[in-house]
């Protein structure tokens, strides 16, 4: 019996150890969501525990302001 | 740490020290013309950064016409509007006269102003007496009932309060705030505890100094019926505490935030008295029955001075009840607002603490660098005015300071430090 990727193909050999990725999906998922809150809201709506971290790129991604901040000690 | 960073750090420490070491005391109530010699007849002080009549929103125009009639500078509201449009009045921000005012923030020469002295630095700050709820001038109201109430505040309550406060030798305010925070106030949209505490102190002195029992009864009834009475005291206190921190070279700390219904403006210590403005945003919150966001005016008032010293939206954790009132989420989320504001502030105030947050001090001293870096805009608790003149308050909510003010301020501040991008 050939070995198959347990994640991609669904392993049939009971002796095969599930990959870490598969293990993750076999246990209750705990999520930390960083940035866009919409992802956290979708998971919450499906009953998945999720901790949202409000984050955005420094200076909203503006390279000029980010450069100023760096020179001003941030 | 670079030399520039060290300079900013030292300047910010001094700016914060000046706020935290302030000892604000309510010392009396005085006529504006006596307290502010520069304030001439025909000059109308308003909330927020500078603005012309042409750019004023509906409630601001409503208040301007009302106060012009009150002062006798116009025969009626139509006459006042014509004169305003013709340039008969001079408009200047309250902040240019050591004053602050809630919402439209009208201050003119005949009005009685509460005076707060910062005993540490000796400076004075002023704010008119809170008019109460409902149809009032701060929300653009301008009919006979509104003007009559301001007349009573000027002729009766103002002098009575002045006599009582002087009889007491002044009322130290820091302790009142500290107690109010433990009783669920954040001193912007919830002042019920501090208003009660103030009345408890004032009542015996009012009884001793009032001209007659009927006057005393009316004064006590007016203050007792107004949960927001303390707001104007807190605002004058905020102005008295932040003014000594103005003009510290190298400090990136915000010394004023305010709105005029069209623009939001901030001042930063290291850039002196320059205003940085951006279009003001619409509050998000709850509306009284029969009103909706379609009726609302963008945010107004100098009242964000309380957020500038760590109260209001910054002290939301102390006031879970207000979270529901302003439609900002669940009461259990109140602490989230305070923690978020801690991310953009330089210090916690050890004298103003929040019991339910393990006695965390309110976050104090907004650093424009941290605002721009994190994208966390200052949260301001606010009332919502109807966009048409004369209608009044239609709701309460939360508004965010616009990003543009802080980005402009950062560029200007960097220039004072000899830094370019």
C-alpha cells in the first residue's frame, strides 16, 4: 500500500501518524486573529473561539510617516 | 536611544509632569467681560478650531444667532443671521481666551463663567455654566426658552454659585474626580456622581449665602436635576491642567483636542499654539426615539479636553453604564477602550484610578507619535446634535479623532526637531 499525503489525500493506513497540520484540524481550533476583524467575526459566527488582535501596519503603511517615526524615536 | 529621541523623551516627561502635578480648584464664577478684557462686544467665542460663518454647521449657526440676540447685538434671529453673514461679528475659538465650551460652546461678554485655577502653576481657565438637558444652546437651541435660561444662569445662578464657592474658599477638584471614577463616572457623557458630589459640597454654602429661600430652592433644583452639571467644571479643569503643558520644545504630547461641527483640531505642546485640523467625523451611537443618523450633525465641542487629560472615552473602564448609553458595545467591553487608549498615552495617572481595572490609572498624555504609529485614534464620548439649528440633542455616541490631524502634526513636529522624512 502506497503512502499518501494525509492532508492532501486522506491516509488509509491506520499506522500512519497524522501530520502536524492534520493534528491541528483534529482538535478544537483556537484562533488568534491579527488585523482584519472580519475574519474573527466569521469564525465567531461559527462558534469558533477567537481572540482578535487589533493591528495595522505602523503608520498605516505610509513609508514617509514610518521613516519620520523612526527618526523621532518610535 | 538617539539624541532626538532622548530630547523628546525628556520633554514629554516634563509635559506629563505638568499635567499630573496640577492642582485644579474651582474658585468662583465671574462675568466674562471682567475675566477676559480682550473679549469685546461683538466677539463670539465658539468651540473647536477657528472657523468662519460660511463654514459653520447648522447648530453652530443656530447658537451664534441665539447668543447675538441674547447679547442685544441683533433684534431677532433673522437679524442676527444677516449680521453674521455681513461680518458684523468676530468669531474666535474659546481656546484663544483660556476658555472652553461644550458642543457649540458659545462664550460672550455678558455670560457668567466658572473659573478653575491651577494652583500649581497659577493659571486660570473658564467655562460657562451647564444649561441642562433638552433644548439648549450648546446643541444649537436658540428660542425664547433657551435665552431665558441663559439669562437666569447669568443673573441668578452664576452670582449665587460664586458666593457659595467663595464662602467655601474654593473646591479642590482632583479629589472629586478620583471619587467620581469609583462611582461610575467618566466625566464626559456620565457626570451623575460628580454632579451629586459637587452639589453635596455646595449645598450648605449656597444655603448660607443665598439671597432668599426661593432663590436657594431654584438653584438646588436646577443643579440637582442636571446629571451633566459637572461636565463644564471638568472641562474648565481640563483646560487649566493642559495649558501649563503648552509650548514645551520637543514634546509630542497633545495639549488640546476640540471640534466645531466642521473641523476637528488638535494642538501639540512642541508646536505651540498651531492648530492641526481635519474634517470632523460623525459620532456612532444611539439616537433618541424618533431620530436617526440622518438627523445628526458631525461632532462638536471643546469637551474633548477631558479626553486630553485621560477622562471621557479614555476612562471608559470606570463607567460601564455609559458604554450602553452611547451604544459602544457591551458593558464588559468598557475596559477595552481604556486599554486601547493606554497604547497611545505617555503615562497612567496614579491619582485617578479605576477600581474594576485593578486600580489602573487613567491613560494620560496623548503622544502623536504613538497615534500615528498604531493607527489607534483617540476615542471621544460625545452628545449628538441635530444638524438643523434650534432642534437640540438627538443622541449620544462615540467619535474617533481623525487621522489627518495627527499626521499633519507629526510632520510639523518633526520639522521643529530638524527632522525630515
